[in-house]
C-alpha cells in the first residue's frame, strides 16, 4: 500500500487526507506549523508533520495548497 503525504492543512488537505485514510492508505498531512493540527491529528489518527518530513516519508505526494501559496 502506498504511503500518501498531503501537503496543505486547510479544509481541502484535511478532506483529502481523511478520504485516503478511509480507503485504507497510510496518510500523513503537512503544515508549516504541524502543532496547529493537533486536534485534527487526534480525531483522525493522521500524523501531522513538516513539509520536508512528510515528503521524505511518502511514496506519493498530493499538493493541496492555494494557487498563490
């Protein structure tokens, strides 16, 4: 099973991460400030980490950030 990293922690990133997890993938979500995702991580069981940590861990990376970011 692929390890999927979601880069972007807003509503779209969180929704994608939860969807991948629901379908059985091992998922992590990245943010500039992973601590701000503590509640999301606790509720979803999805690990939050830095961009570089998630990218290094992942087999597949999904970019879910604003086009201007």
